[in-house]
């Protein structure tokens, strides 16, 4: 645990109560986000301590980077010019759809960015109740083993 939060982890807001805290785990999809918000409000209303909120399958922070956004916009808007510049260094023939690929890569980044912004806004709203708000990155696949789960836990708590 981060040192500034370690002192609060495991405490209960009820004086003299057991050392109990809740850990809420959710994804940031619309329905699950509403359920997490409802559950956090319910716990707070009953004066239960919420030690952490873990948000699963969160998009990477680099999607919010302004310089990356500029690159994506350039790929989208200048795909024709860029395809001519990169065609020879990439060894791509004139009959191959490089312009389309570059434009789609840029647009795909911008589309993911919309979702990443929405996630960041939701995360800010949800993180007011718990002591910690931890994010688990969107991974390519499931975690099939205890070793994989331990590795993920190590990333969360460092």
C-alpha cells in the first residue's frame, strides 16, 4: 500500500467496531459503473468503511496525452500525404491501401480517447468515497493462474 493510505486501510468508521473495510471491484461500463456508485453510496449511508475501489479493464492513460492526440489527428486528416511519405520506407506498393490504414489508425485512437476520457471522468466521480482508487489495465486476455493474479496484485500495490 502507498504509505499515505496504509494508516487508514483496515479501519472501520464505526467507533469500537471490528477492523473491517469493504473493497468494491467494478469495470467502467455504464451499467457496472451505476452499480458501483449505488453500492458505494449504500455503504457510505450505512457508515461502513470503503477502503478501496478497484476499477478493472481501464484504458491506458496515454490515450489522454495531448501530443498523441495531435499525431492521431494528423494521421486522420493527412493520411494521403503521409501515405506517400511512408510508402517507400515501409516497402508498400502503390496498389496497397496505406492511406486508408493510416486514416483508420488515427481515427481508432481518437475513438478510444473518447472512451478513455469518459472513464477518467467516472473514475474521478467514484473515487471520492473510498480511501484508494486502484486501476487494473485492460489486458489482452484473462488471468488464468494464481501466478498471473499475484503479478497483477503486485502492479496494483506498488
